[in-house]
C-alpha cells in the first residue's frame, strides 16, 4: 500500500508541476529540469511498486515515523497545511504527528525534542525563525533524523537535508509585476507603499528580493514614489541590494507576518504620508493584505491596488469583491505531496530527485521547487474553483 500511495503522490506532484510550470521562470531550475524531475519521480515510484513485497516495512510498533512542526495555528494557511498532511499520509503504513509552535522558537525546539523522543526518522519543519531553528534541527540530525525544511528555510546550519518550497523570488516578482501592470503608461509619481514579512524569516527576504527586481527600475525612473520607507528611497538606484541593505528596508516596513502589526503600520503610514488617488501597495501575504487594505479603504478618494499571497479563503473573497487586487496561489497540495513523497522515499531508502538548491548560509541545500500562479478577478474561477483548490460554496458573488 505504501508503494501505491507513493506512486499516487508522485503522479499528483507531476500533474501539479506541469499545471503551473508556465507561471514563471525559476532561477534554480529550467523547465526541462522540472520535466526530468517529474519523469524520474514517476519512474522511480513505479519501480518501487514493482518491488513492493521486498521493501515494504510496517510501523506497527506505534512509533512516529514522520514528525511535522508548523509555525502557528493562528494563520489559516498552516491549519490548511496540517489537514492536507494528514490526508496525504492516512492511507500509508507510516505514522505522522503534527505539532504547532505558535510563533515561539522555544516552543518549536520543544516540539522537535518531543518528536525525537517519539522516535521519528524524518522531520519536516517550517521554522518560525530560520536562525533560531538551527539548534533544534541540529539535535535531530545528531540522532540520525533526515531534516526537510518545508516552505521556509532553516538557516546557518548544515543539518538540513532537503528544502521543499515554492520559489519565493518568483512570488515577489509576480507581486511586483502585477503592480507595474496596473500603472497607466507614461505616468509618474504614483504612490507606492511597501510592506514585508518578518525580518527573522529568510523567505521574507526572498519575497522582497523578487519584488525589488521588478519594482526598482520603476522607482528609479520616477514611475513610483515610495511613501513609507526612507531606506527604499535611499537605495532606489541599486538594482541589486545586499542582504544588509534589504534588511534595512524590511526593518522599516516589516509586518512580522501579523495582521495586527500590519494594521498598526498602515495606520502610521496613512498618518505620515496620506494616500490620494491611485495607490499601489506591496503587501507580503493575504493576512496582512486584508488588514492593510481595510485601513487604506477608510481614506476618501483612493483607488487601491494591493498584492497578497497564499490564496486564503477570506482573501479570495476579497478578490471577488474587488478589494484585494491579487493573490499568489501556492498550491499547497503540490507542496504537501512533494514533502510527503520526499519523506516516504527517504524512509524507503530511495534516491531523492531535486531541481535546485538554496544557500542557507552554511550549506547549499538540495531543493524541490514548486511553481506558483497569479490569481486575479479575471482568472479566479479557473485557478481556484476549476482546479478544485476550493469549492465554489466557500464564496459569494462568483
């Protein structure tokens, strides 16, 4: 049964890769790389099914094979991931346990220690703080546990074996390009408000890097005026920022991934630099986008163009209602299937096929990148409902 499920996971991952392969070019891998990885995954999984009787092992001892640590239950995204992980593993002979760190690195370390004590062989972890998680995964590695960094990269440690992720730079580029596409040709001085994720999260830097790749030329030529970051204005002529320079900007506009922080920042920025007319807002994710939009929408005479990511149900409704302008769909089904497929292949002693790598500050971590897609009012029915990501009954006004 494990091998059949592995094959099904491989096929699902392949279909997801091909479905979204046209959504953006990945610096870590070419389209042909992705095709090769997909073909190899199916071939390997098919071979495994043929050898099923010889290699299948059972977790009948009641231990936990795969431990999963997610950052918080306070964001719908991670609750959704938990449900998909449990669904993906339920028909296998492997046992899984999911724990939440509730935004606390100390709790995260405790969760990892709990899972180590339960005898896990594979740890899948989304770090709350990439650097702070290094000690926890090092402890797992010392016990011979394979460590898979999931969606966010654990940084500055050699203890990470694999990284399953959406290409975060591509996400930021999709957000930045969307804002550029909404600007009337030839206009200058368009108000741009920048917001970012948590300065402790490596992904926040990658998202911002991608957005800066697109927005910087338009800031430099005067198409956009940055309203809420003196550092972004200072570096407007720099196409490529150092991590330190990027950090200076993020420090000024961080939301810490928290809607309440985003709300407070938006209120402060509206007071110090009141928006007028067409207003362009780089919001890092859906939860912060809704908070920021709600504050800016209180101002009279503004037309808001605002980004997001994660395709959360409330934000899809905001897109349908003409509030949030776009979100980036990172199909969690593909990400979860990629993580579970990798974990089961590790447990069965098979070779892991990757299509990129990421420098975490200590080592180049082999990675599996999953493509992303931009969702707007124009394509929400096809990308969200037609793909089966959500049911139409979740929404009104479609």
